C-alpha cells in the first residue's frame, strides 16, 4: 500500500520495462487528499452518551465537557488528522493518551499525543477481536541514542551494548 502511495511501481512492472523510460502516474493521492480534507472540514470529537438506567444525561454532559477540555489542551484535531491520514493511506493510524504533570503540586492531567510512525506500534498479542477492541496494551518502539537512554533510564541494569547484543537483536542497535 505504501509503495502505491509513494508512486513506486510494482517489481514486475519495472522488470518488464527495464532500460526504457516509463511513467507511473499518481492516481491514488487525489482520493487520500479528498478523504483527509473531509475529515479536516468535519471536526472529530469524542461523544459521551448515558447507557444504563442509573446513568444521567447531566453526568454524560459533565464527562463530555471534561473530555472536550482535554481535546482542546491537546490540540486534538491535528492529532486526529495525523492518525486518520495514516489510516486512510495504509489501514493503520494511532494516537495515545499520556499523563502530563501540571501545577505546583504535580497534578496529572490526561493529554492526547500523536504517534506519527504507524509501523512502530504493535498491538496486544492476546487480543482476539479482528478490530483489536479487546486489546489491553500496545507496544510502541522508537530509536534513541545511548546517551539519551542513560539519561532517561538511569536505573537500568544494562548500561552498555556490545557486538553480541547487536547479533542477538539485529535491527535494534545502530552505533
């Protein structure tokens, strides 16, 4: 899918026309842009509805207002647009909820955060539903320099990486 988005022709197409100039027109981006523009024009938001007999409309409205405040503080529309654009292009798009420390008493407030690289997210391996609606956790991988690792995780028992580590985990260690 991503080769098509990037206008990279299939291997059999390139092999058939080896040594000759060929045109590979972009026929997909217009549809991706149309879908993305529709999402940007029609703002997305989380909707809270009362479901049980004990639930009240007033409680749902309070929760809706709280969530709207989180979305506003997080600039959620750009986060939703990034995740939706990725989902339109390749079928996967993600964002996450993080806790930010605010105030003098170190209160925590939830915020939405973008995950720009969809390929770094691995869903719960124990999820059974095809849409992963029953997943409990996701793994997000990212690269980081060794000095940054030492600053961020000072209590980590592994302090240096050797050539044996690179052989054991190829693709994980680069310098």
